[in-house]
């Protein structure tokens, strides 16, 4: 693995200053030579393979019980939306969780649409179509991230950073392997920035509009790209970017038609779940006055690490603007799963912001430890976030 890491930067291993056991060099020597050829000739293929292999490794402990992969939240909900297209009866499979039909407005349509579009390739099986949708989105996101890193010279070694993107942060490893919207969302974010770099404003509007139909925070991309255009004194472009609000407005109109209230999404996540707070860092302060000191340190560390990563992006105003807006928004979100909420900015705040550390040979030598820690985390967490077996059984009946 160390040979692989060194080859990606073009640095000779002898200059690494890190003495690893010779057995490692023999074991990984052939793999390093192959990876060097792939890195030089087909970097995008190597990145795609790395993303797919990283996800396949996540599945290894569950190869005899794949239902556990399909039952991982929020995958079952998106499969159900993909099948029903929001025509949800009162006696839907998720009734035991106390979810009203209008609750499904919180699961935006683009990812379910992708799942549904892939069912012909999986013999009509929504379970495998869901994983295929995630893997396809994740692979595209990794390649587009690599293209963006290269186009803007954001890091020392775009290929090394793109490969790290397949593993870090650990929560991303989970969500680019199971049913989730984050891979598709990041794919659209990277595509929007590449369109911006090519000065294709129409495509920028399309991509951020689609992102808002993938995750609700996609609407933040509209002010983000307005600020970017304003900073470049592109006043005409600043106004045109507002067209990206059209898809989300159309979705709200659809909610009015389906549920009798265009506020259906917000009535659940804001009014019912109270996910937004009027004061920043409330989730941290809430735990700070409790005896669970380890949880408090987790939130403290997450805010600090991401905050430092965002500040490190100051020299790159476009991605700094994007990351800062999302970071500040998350400071006002009251939700225990802060690690997941930060995933939209993780590639920039963590991998680009800390590239000066992550690209060092001594840091790359830790790849075996990174692999061990991330997969131990992923394998151990999956069984603890599953839909009830009885609910999943009913869901499969609907999906048939």
C-alpha cells in the first residue's frame, strides 16, 4: 500500500523517510507496479475501480446476509418512494414507525428516480437497483472530484486525494456503499463547479437545480453560486442563477397537489423534528451539560476540524464560499448525526483543506491503519441502523 501511495505522487519510495518492513514491499510490489501503470495511463479507471472495491469490501461481512445492506436506513424509504412515486396509502409498510404519508415528502425525488430507472437492469429488483444507483453515483462523484482537483490545482496529487475520497471520512464510506443520496448530491456539486470552470452557466443552473431535488440543502447552492458570480462581478450571471430555484418550487407545487400543503417537507423536518435552531451549536451545548463527555468531545472535534478545514480553503474563494455557507448552516442544525450532515463539504474541508498533511509521505504510510479503522467502523455500525424485519418483509411485498 505504501508503494501505491508513493507512486501516485511521483515520488520515489526511498525519499519517503519511512522505513516499512521489507515483507510489505514484496507483498505489494506487483500491485504497486500495476497501480503505477494505471495511474499514468488510466487514472479515471483506477479511481472508479477504487471506489467500487472500497464499497465491495464494505459488503464482505454481509455476503451471506445481503438483506442487512438493503435494510440500512434510509435505503428502504427511497426504495418505497421509487416504487410508489409518492402515491403512499395510509397503511404503508412504515406505519409501525408512526410515519404519515406526507412524511415521504422529506425524501426528494431524484435518487428514487435513479433507482427506478435502473430496475430494468436488475430484473425489477429494487434492492439491487438501489445499490447500483449508489455505486454509479459514487463512481461518477469520485471521477468528477478528480477532474475538479486537476482543473483548479487544488492539491499536490489529485489522484491520491481522489483515492482517499473513496475511504474518508468513515461515514462517507458507509453512505457511498449503501442506500443514500449523498453520492448523487456530491456528483452534482462537482459537476456544477466544473461547469463553472468552463463558464457554462446554463449547466451550472441545471446541476444545482437537480442537486436541490436530491437533498434539500441543495437550495443553498443557489446563494452560493450567486455569491461566487457576484465576487467575479458577473452581475448578469448572479441574477440568472436564481433560475435554479425553479425545480424546488415545482417540487413544492407537487407537494401541494399530493399532500394538500406545499410545506409538507418543512412541516416534518422543521416543525415536527425541529431540526433547525435559532442559536448556533445548540446540539453541542446540549451535550456539554450532560455527563456524556465523550459525546461532547465528538461534537467539539467535528466543529473544530471542519472549521479549520474550511478556513484553509480561503485561497480558493469558490470552494471556500461553498464550504463556509454549508458549515455555517450546519451550525444551526440540531441533529445528533453531525458527521453525516457535514458530508457535503467533507471532500473540500477535509481532503483539500488538510492536503498539506495528507499528502506527506509519512501520512500516506498510515494507509493500512486508515483501512483498518474505517472498515472496522463501517462493519460494526451497519447492524445497528436497520429497518425492522417485519417492516422490511412488508416492504418487499410492495416492491415485487
